[in-house]
C-alpha cells in the first residue's frame, strides 16, 4: 500500500469483546460500514442492529439516549443539537395544519415564538393561558379540540408552579397530548406523572459545565418512532463529541443538582430576611403560593431563586453589577452562579394581560445558583444588597 492509500485506510485496532473501555469511546465517525451489501441492506430494513450514518444514529448518541430515557422514566429518546431543537422537533412532529395548541405566558420565549409565530404560519392555532390557571385550561380544552398542551414548571423566572395532576388529567380527558419542557426541574422529577412527551435542554443541568449544547425529546417508543423520520430531515443532530461531554457531565448530575438546590434554599431563606428585598420567589419557601403542591409533586425545589428588590431598574442594575461571584449571564444549570436583572428578561412579545401573567418587573432579579460554597455566595449577596 502506498502512503496516500494507507493514510486513508489506517490499520484497524480491534478491542477484544472481554476487554472493554471503562469510559465509552467517542464514535467520531459520520459513516459506518458493513462487510457486504446484503448486511447493509438488512440493517436498512431493520432486520439487524447497526449504524449507517450519524445524522440518523450513532453509538455515542445512542448511549446518551438510553441513559436519558431511563433517567426520565420513559422508553425512548432522541437527542438533538440544542434544547430549542428538541422543542422544535416535538412541536413540529406532533402537529399538523388545523390543530390547536394550548401553551403558557410564563414559558421560555423562543418556545412561545415557535407556537405563536412559526406553527401559526403552517395553520396551527393556539391559545396562551397562565400556567397556574388549571380551570382556564379545562375550559379551553372543553371548548376547542386540542392536539397539544405545552408547558413548563416551575416557570422561568417567576417560578410559578403547574398543577401536574390537574393539567395532565384535563389533557387526557379531552384527548390532548402533554409536552413538558422539564429543563428546570430535571430528569429526576415528574416521571411519575401522566406526561406524554418530555423535552430538555441538555445545555443546562445535564452537561452542567456551560461548555456544550444539546437537547432531548423523551417519550414512549411509539411517540419517538413516530418522530424519527421528521428528526432525520431536521438536520439538528447532536455531534458525538458533544454527546460524550454530556454523558460525562451526567456522572455528577445528581450531586450537582442536590448541592445547587441546597444552596438555593439557604439563599432564598437569607434573602427573605433582608430589608432591601421586597419578595423572594422560591418554591421551597413556605411563602410560595404553591409550596404544599410543590412538596407533593417534586423531590426538591430547584436551583433558581428570583427576588424583587425594594427599588427600581437602577437598584437591580447596581445589585447585579456589584455581585462578584454571580456572573451577569443568560442560561442556568451550570456549576457557577449567575445573575439576570429584570431589564434583561422582560418579555417583549406580549399583550398587557400576558405581560401581567409573566410578571417580570424592572426590580426583578433572577439568580441561578451554582455549586460554590453557600457562605461565600451569601456574603457576596449581602455586600451587593448594601449598595442598592
Ligand atoms: C426551559 C428552557 N427550554 C429550552 C431552552 C433552550 O435550550 P438551548 O439553549 O439548549 O437551545 C432553554 C434555554 O435557556 C430553557 O431555559
């Protein structure tokens, strides 16, 4: 073999079946080959296992899909290149022209855009409600045949809480599928509820280190199989290296999430006692309007704490600028703590009524709590509050 040929046909290294790598290797290969055309055809027809092309499937992605499906307590999963790609895939694959979707003012803005603007262009109608208003959901589902109820809980950034039992029962009664973006509460929450489809941004708690993007749709095998053809032509495939990083991040998911929740509860309690703070929104505080419900339906209270300062936009700015350990940044779920003042989070795509439901003011500040030392974080908040 001449050099140019060898360079394109490198020697193969076979690993014996009883000599496995403890950490699964990254299959950084777009293409997979079989020894014969017949075997390749059999794989295409689903008559044997295997892989052909990484946009369709890849062993590294497959491992992550199996892990996530089990974590969320469902049969199957498709991983995508970002969280919003997962939302996009779920909504587009599950809706057709003429369908009606119920969604909520408190949702992630790009998801609202997807429902209200993008799906609307393809003839999907929608109704936006407030997440705590289960009676309104019942009413709308009773009046209008509905394909999907798409929701999040706790909501971002005001941490409003959906009644999972009420919402899923109403959807089931009226023949609608439920899609829960469970990025905030995490894989270990809500698997016991009658939710049809979970979506997650893996960019947040799953990867956990703020250095990789990804998303997942998790559901029954029947639902995921029904989405597969649409997924393959969406082009939103996760890169195997990103999948590897997410799989690695997941090793510490439980430890990180637990620590972040513990820090968050301590910080919420501290802030609730500060004179500069008008109100603290945290599902773990007894003052939260749905604290009792949260205790029933969640294993923990989440890692986001939102506060209302006694003051205006200037106070929220000064506070955010003065924090040393909390970086001013969007996103959440990584190991480091972050801060977002209200002026960076105000919804612009809403009517007055919808904005009132979303309820973000200039004096609102969202804290995404990391895994740092609790006392250091509280000391930092204390020094920043004195400047407001
Ligand atoms: C609740 C929720 N869903 C989806 C997304 C989108 O995820 P990604 O940024 O990975 O596309 C985000 C991102 O902030 C989010 O907070």
